[in-house]
C-alpha cells in the first residue's frame, strides 16, 4: 500500500507544534528571569528586553532538551532548570557571533548589534552568559543532583570552546574563494557542538545509559551539521544573506562545491570579489552553483547525514518519531529547482532551529 | 622622591607575594585550553605573557587574612577572579578601543576585535566553570553568597560600562555624573574584598567593612588612573574619542574659561607633548580640581577610619599603604 508522504507544509506545522509545546515554557521563564535584573543603563535594559521579547524565539533548543530527556525515559520537566540557563548562554553566543559577523539584520529583524551597536551588544552578551552560569549554579537547588550539574557544566564548557574555535577558524575564510569544502565541513562539525551538548545533557538528565547518552550525543552532532548545511542552502537563495556571506563570512557550502569546478570558478571569481553584490549577481551565483551541482551535492550530503542521524535514535525508548520528524524537517526542505525560485519570495521557514 | 619610590615598591612587593601563586595557576588554566585556531592560541599566550594583575588577587588574599583565614585557602578563588577580571578587561578594551595598556599593545590591538571578543569569552567561560568546581570546596551557603556577590557586582560593572558608553564623546557631562560611574566600576574591588573575607570565614560585619574599604580603594584607583591619563597625550586622545574625559578635566571644566582653553587643545588633530604639558599645568592650577583633591582626601580618610578596627595591625597597615599609594602625587 502506498502511504502518502507528508508535504513540507505538513511537516513544518507538526514540527512547529512540537517545538512550541516543548520549548515555550523554558523560553518564557528565561525571559522573565533575565528581565528581573536591575540595570541602571536604559540602553542595556532596552537591548535585553528587545532581545528576549522581540528577537529571541528559540524554542528549538529547550524543546530538544525535553524530547531527548524523555527519549531515554526521563521526566521532560526536569530539564527546565537547565534549559533556562542554556537558553541564555545560547543567546549570548548568538549576540557575540553577530558582532563578529557584523550581522545587523537576521530574517527581517535587526539584531542587537544592528539596533544598539557593538558596545551594548557585547555587554548584553556578557550579561546573558553571566546570568546563564549563575542559574546553572542554582540548578542544584532546583533538584538537579550536584554531580550531574558538574558533568553538564563541563559539556557546556567544551561545546563553548569548540564553538569559539569554529568561529575563529571561520574568520580565516573571509574573503576567500579557495576554501576546500572539507576544510569548511570541519568548522561546520565544530559548530554542531552546541546541538550535541543539548542532546547529550538531556540524556544525562533523563538518566540514560552510557549507550543512550553516546547515541543521542552523536545524533545531536549530526543534527547540528544538518542545521548549518540547511542554513547554507537557504542562504544561496536569499539575496541579503548571500551578499552578507560573500562580504563578511565564509561562502556557503554549495558555492564552495561549485567553485571546485575551474569553469565555475572562472565564471564567478569576478563577481565574488566585487565591492557590492547586486541582485543580478546573486542570481548568476545561484544558477551557476546549481549548474555545477553544488546544491545537489549538499542536498545529498544532508540526506546521507540524516540517514546516519536516524540510525542513532532507532533504539530510543520514546520520541523516536518526533526526533525523526525534526531531522526530516531540517534535511528535507530542498525539493524545488533553484532556477524557479531564486527570484521568488524568501522561503517560509519560520522555525528558528539554528540560532 | 625616595619615599615615593619606596611606597610603590613596597605595595608592588606586598601584592606580588600574595598573587604570584594564583597568577601562575590562572595562566596554566587558560593555556590548557588548546584550540585548533592558531590565532586564538597565540592570543592566549600573548595575554598570559603580559598578564601581571597582582592587585585583584592581592586584595582577596589581604581580606582573607584580615579575618584570620589562611591565604592558601583563597588561592582557588583568586584564580577564578583573575580570569573573570581578565575577561572584562579584554572586552573593555574592545569597547574603549584601547590599543595600548601599560606600554604594551592590548589583545584588541594585536589580534583585532573578533579574536579579542572570543578570547574574552573564553576567559569568562573558564572563570565561571572553575567557580562551579569550587562548589565542592566550600559550604553551599558560602558559595551561594559568593555567586550572589559576583553576579551583582559584575552586573554593576557592566552597567557602569554601558553608562559610560552612552556618554562617549560628551564633553558636557558633569563630574558628579562621571564620579557615579567610577563608583559603580569600583564594585569589582568591593567584590574581591568581600569574597576574600568570606573565604576566610569572616563575620558579616567585617565582610561589610572590608567590602566598603574595597569600594573606596576601587574609586581611588579609578581617580588615580584618570589623573595619569591627563599626563598621557595618546591615552588622552583615546579618552576623548572612545571614552569619557578624565575626572580632573571634568572638574576643571566647571570653570567655563578653563573649559574653553582646554577644549582648544583637545580639538587639535594631534596633541603634542607640549600641549599635554600645558593641559596638565592648567588643570593643576584650576581651583575646581582642588575640590577633587579634597574629595580624594576625604575618601582616603574614610577608608582609613573604616579599617581602624582591624585587629591584625600588620594587615591594617598594609591596607593603609594601599590607600596611601593611590593618593600619592595627586
């Protein structure tokens, strides 16, 4: 019997529902906690309020904690005292990341950097990091055993250092068109430390076995890689994003693959070194990338990683389907031709899975 | 002159003795973090090579001993606070665009904003992780208080930085307004003294007393640094562009005539050594700056009075020397 495959819209709706149900509470509590801080400087107060109420809608990370904890038989509610600080720490990393990448707008919203400038953004990031760690200290009082908190903090630290390393390595890719895809994939893998930390921590909180903790850790790392590759793919069809990537960051992976072809490289070199990227340039870049097979290559890579990721969750006690759906959602978006869509409205992918 | 040198040397030696061990450990801790990115490793190494903060760990040690605690017991906390202070120092240099400090290029100047931001983050993360590790060594109640102090006082520091940022380039700021910022910035010195006293098992009243001393000492350090900046043309130009004007200049600005003359010098594209000398002369002749000097004297007197009840006289006199060294030559 042929079972009808759910459409992209149906998957999006289901994933959104799961993430909302699982992640909203911790996000709201994180908001309340940080906004309670007494701060004299009006600008910092406003920046914190803006970030936490209008900008940061990341329900995915706390939801992932909840899902993975339950997946090993744990009570998902026990993740809340950890989800709150982790939400703040992730927010801090995101704000500092925007300073480095000079990202002033993301999606349709100005970033804290874009709205309040570098200095305030730096201080707000520090404040979130600080508060996040203070709350981790308080997690013991909220029922998380001290020895588990110690292990969790170590995981967060390692992930944070790996992310910082990735950021620093990525700085060396700016303005370069000769980056080997493998070199960039090494950075992508490092960046996925954040998602791995979330799934690993939740498996520990849920009392998972060594095997379960490892399996969920591996799953998280792979999911994190898929999320970055997905962003890279989307950036190829978004004029603002591709322009920003060319100017301030590393070129997206589909383009790096395409540039492996000498013909494509000679065609695009001139455009990629131009001062400003026009819409027409972006169209040429996207089409040439597609023609050279860069998009297909990344798509195939994502499918392969998704298959691998699914293999790590097949023995979980619960939530296999939800985690599979999340993986599919992240990996399956690309089923249309770039030539038809490069000039269309931005793709509607409202779930903020990545930062 | 000889007495002056002796006093500074004395303070340096006193603080060095109390800080050396923790500074070595802090350096090892940060260098343990091996990154793939060479630039980050180089930046860690660079900071560590020039890292000689003896004041902050020295204060923890003094406070700990002043309440009868063993100085060795304070070492792990000194390490945490060294890393934490370094993190804010590195980030502060990005905000202030400070390129030179103590005669050497900052991490920001040498490696750029992005690496400096990541290095500051790494120090901050390392400090907070080590602080968590101390949970095993101290009773929960004590750790709760320490977390509370660190959280509130470093938030106050961030708040002060932000207020200062909002006043960048504002030449009409009142000295009182800027003094308030200096007071807030001194919060970390208060934190160090409080934490040292808590680690040494001090009673609440002496913890408060030492905390107040720390705040006053911190203000005096801030004012002293502001006086020094008046003598440094390069630093002065950076202050005009990226920070608030030093407190003595703001006091001198209370006199509209003096303000006009100094602004003439400050508006020059480059301030020569001769200009700087003239600015110094004008400031030191200005009556309003005398008001600041009196304020400094009062603060110092209050600080001395506050510690008069310290039973360990040797420690009391060490704390007095610290204050004295801050007001010398002002």
